[in-house]
C-alpha cells in the first residue's frame, strides 16, 4: 500500500489519518459551542422525534436536512433486521455520494427495538456497521414507549449525550 494516497471518505478511516495536522492547542474543545445535528430516520418508527427532544438537534424525520438545517447527520434506526438493513443502505448512500451536497455523516444511532439481548445474527450485523462508521446504542426505555420523556437519559447513552452536547 502506498502512503500519502487518499482511500475514500474519512468516515471510512478508523484511527489517526496519516499526515493530518493536530488541532492547535489554543483551540480547546470546551471553548466551542456544541455541534448541532440533524436526526434522520432510515425507516418509519426509528425514534428521531424522541431523540431530538431528549438530546437536542433538528428532527428531519425521513428526509435529508434542508439548506437551513444542521448539515451534520445522525442516522437513526431500530435494531431489528429491517432497521439495520435500512441504515446500511443509508450509509452506502453517503459512501457513494448519493446524498445532498454538504451533508456530513457523523454517526449512526441504533435504538433497541425490544428489551433484552439482541439475537446473534443482529449483533453480527451491528459489528459490521461499526467497522465503517461510529455507532451509538440506545437501550430499550419503557418510559419512552409510554411517552414519558422526563428524567435523565439512560447511562448507556452518556457518549451520545457528550456528542450532541445534551446534559447527562
């Protein structure tokens, strides 16, 4: 493999990028405002409205963000087979440049479709997705199913809260 050659979009590269210059030390992350996101559902019932309410950001529903919306995209899907297949298709759309210009795929957010452990075939599909893009997992929350969005998000979502700048 030759060094110094780009090998596709940066979302496909894990770890440090060769030749990338570190951010200047005078730009501390805490001095910047939290990045705004557009939550995009890859299928109906994915949970974008709930996530946008709890973590902030723009609820795009099932459409790409418009020109006035945040261009940083969080794709959202449930962890059932159809949800995982739909998120793979959406990630491929980014990879092939089949999304509106200016959109930036930041991560995939997978919302549990049921309580308990995932069946092994679904867990393997998620591992494959994690090899191409950052994935945040949201566990089953019975209160959310009943429409109760009060209280703190589950501790398993602290990394997602840090990403979105939401309190946790």
